[in-house]
């Protein structure tokens, strides 16, 4: 199956000669499931663009973005620098090796570029997850874990939050993702030697480090992650933030604040899902921003790369499921209710046309006559035209309501992986 990209179209019905008047306020359907950082925030809204208490996700306004390219993958150059690419812009021999043996069999300068399933994830990727996958809210992460395991010949290495970090533990890894560190926060802090081991692995051994936050409602639980990031120049603004920021309404909140669409991690990405996040701070390149909060930063440190993301919703099933299975935004709910209301109005007006004319008049050839139901038909038609206009307006503010979380992870894991190892193209359509 392929990832379904869902965009709610504006309605375009055509009741000739019937006009419009009141906006439809959707009743939000309850969204079952936990929330990042330990619970749903309170919030209310009105109209089609508001937040819905206990209902659909909130769609935040768009940031600056150049849109989605036809082929988000910019491709690679082969070993001698010549652009031997196919019609999609991908080098013809990248991803053509078949064995994870540490050898560059196809001579393109990339070791172990194996992708037998052509799914965009290198089969030889050596990735570790440090800490827990799941948040305190108990949100399911099975889709993400299964996706990683099914697409790689190398099992994901699990490093416990309380495990000691050593050069030997890190040496054979290419990517480390830091998750829920609550267990470490409740035990001994990382030692200077452990922090130095991670820095050396990134800076000298070309390791790729990604950190996530917002797993619990206890701000102190992110402190171990902050300690590990210390030498990188990146961090989280978590003190005094409680469960985090941007936690209004029902999760997730969708942000289109992609401020660096040309960064490799964001190729083809127009929207991200977050909820109760901890802003990222430091001297890295800002990738995603909502209001005054930086939600993602990236930085090259020596030979390695570091990516700090403000939340953990990108690992949760609610964002990995096909878009049609996700809760509707308030705008989408309003549009759906508008469609139902207008369909009922169409039936009402059709039935009205079948009514006899007032006073028993005959309908003149090619003409019309007055009927007692005309006023009700005109009124509902005007309301429909107004709600359709409102739907069209709010839909236009949601051009980035496309979540492609698998692509985001493929982009990010590839960028974190050393440039001469395990690099394969990300396909236009990603098998889910």
C-alpha cells in the first residue's frame, strides 16, 4: 500500500440561481488517543477555522514554503561526479548493491547502498533508539517501529535510557535517535565521559544524532537530552515550559511553518504534526518555526550531523496512519457538514419544484410560478452558498494539510547517515 495524501477540496455545487448566508460551525468529533507531553490542552474555537475542544487537530497557518517539488529527491552524483541520472533525477546506480558487506561494489563512492525493496530506506542502516519509543500518554508507536524493522536487514539497536554510553557501544552505529529519557532523568545524570563519547562519535566518526522531546508532562525529563546535546550547540528551551508549548485543542496540531524547504530533511514536506513541544534553541539552522518557537534545527558538527526536533509525534501511529483515517480539521468538519446541509437543501428545492403553483395557476411554457415553499428553498440555498464560500476560504488556508511522515523520516535518516555510506534515493511514491 502507498501513503495516501489527502487534501480536502473546496465544494463546488451548482444550484443555479440559488444564493448564500450563514457559516456552518462543525461539531468536532472526539479524537481518541493520548497527547504529547502527558495530556490534551484546553482550548475552544468558533467557526470553521477554530480549534475544537476534544475534536479535530488544529491547523496552524502556513509558514514560508516553496511548495512540493515534482520529485522531492534531488538525487546523488556518482563517484566521479558525473550526473548519470534517470528520468526522475536519481543516479542510475545508487541503491543498486545487494549485500551489506562494507564494500563499494558498484564503484559509485557509496558503501552498502542497498535498497532491495526500493522503498527509500537503506537495508544496511545501523540505527539505534536511545530511551523509550512511547510517551507517558501511552500513544502507540508500532507503525514507526514496524516500518523501521521491515525495511532493513539490520535490526534496530535499543539502548536503554540508563545504559552507559561508551565509544564501543556507539562505534558500529550510523544513526542514534534519542527518545523518551524519563528513566535517565530519574536516575544518575550522564557523566562527562558519556557526553564526550557521543560528541566524538558525531564529530569524529561521522555519526548522525537526532533528538526528540515532549514525551512527558515533566519538563525535567528532557534534561538528559539537553545534556547530551551540550557539545553540539543545540538545546531545548524547556525550563518553566511545563508540558510544553503549542498544545491547544485536540492533538495533533498541524504546522506549515517550513522555513527551510530546501534542506534535505524537508524535501517534499509541507506540514508537520506536533503537540506540547519544547522549542529548540541554539546555533543550528532553523528548519521549522511556528510563531516565536523554533520547532526543528539542524547542524553539521565536524564529520557528523545533528537534528533536534521539538516533539515526538512523528513517531506516533496517529501521524503514520493514512490521512483518510485521521481526524478532520475544523475546516474539513465544517465543509463536510456544509455538504450534507446543501444536499438536503437540494432535495428540498427539487421537491418544491414539484409542488403546484399558488392559486392553482398553470406553469407557463418555459416560465416559473410562485410556490409556497419558495421562501424556504431560497433561504436554505443562501445559507448553502455562504457555507460553501466559508469552506472555500478556510480550505485555501490549508494548502499544506498533507502529512508525509515516512518521507520525513527517510529524508532525515539519509541526511544523518554518512555521505559515503548507505545512501539510497527516496522514491516519489513511498511504500507504506
